[in-house]
């Protein structure tokens, strides 16, 4: 039985990855880099915005030094227009509460972004006092430190991580934690190869956690 469930945010709790990456695509096109959605998801999902900027420049985007502030403004505006919760998440959180299993979120994303996305769906009150952001703690996946910090905070001995990106799965495996990988739109082979247990709907998680 696990004594802590650590969720990633984007793509796990809220369906924000496609929206965020479409915003990146639209923005980067103005700086000379044309990408499709599949390319953007492959290059950028699970990374930090600093890493996105570095990769985009490597791919040929002529980005100015204040680009991160610019793209955050555009992404936040798009997310405020509507960002749905992943189907099954509220029921899963209710089930965890019923079993007395604590949960938290650990994300490479900024807390301000999570407040926008989680705040639209009634999830913010459930996470705002148990949130671990790479921007606050200075530790970003695939470094395992963010997950280790969360486990230490809760005194957890058998935490489990729910992720959807290669960097997140890598961080969990490096931390020695069981990792469940949510693959909503693929077979999840890449995540499975990294050591995760792949699932395709949040309704699968209670059985995987023996709740």
C-alpha cells in the first residue's frame, strides 16, 4: 500500500499540454521556427521553459532574451480561456481521501500556471498547500530531487508517482519510486521502456493502487 501519491500537473491533472504546445507553435512560428504539434510535444513536454527556449534556439528560433516572459503571458492567457480537468481525476482524488492516502503535485511548471489551470476545475483547494514546483525549489525533472522532497515532506516510505512525460518518469525511476504513466493518446511504449507502468484512463488507477 502506498503512503503518498505524487501527481504531475500538466497532462495528468489537467488537459493543458496540447493547448500549451499549440501556443508555443504559434509563437515560435513568429521567430522562424515552424513545428507541428507532434514535434512540439516530442521536444517540449515535461521540460522547463528555460529548456524549451534552449531547444527552440538549437532548432533555429531567433528568440530574444525576454522570450520566457513573453511566452508565459501568451500561455497563461490561453489557459485562462479554458483548461479542462482530465476525466476521472476528481473521482480518483475522492477515492484517495476516502482511503486516507495523502496526495500532492510536483511539477516543472510555475505555481502561477497551476493556479490558473487547477483553479478552473475546483482542484486548487485540494493542492495549494501541497504543491512542489521546480520554480520554487530550484529542482527540475528529470532530476529526482523534486519527488524526493515531496516524499520527505510527507514522511512517505512508499510513494508512487503519476506522470505522463519521459522526464517525469525518469525522475521517478531515479528516485526509486514506482511510476504510473498516463498515456491518453498513445501506447506509452517510450514511457514503459523507461520503467513505468502504463495506463490509459484515470479510472484504471484505483485498481493499480489497490484502493
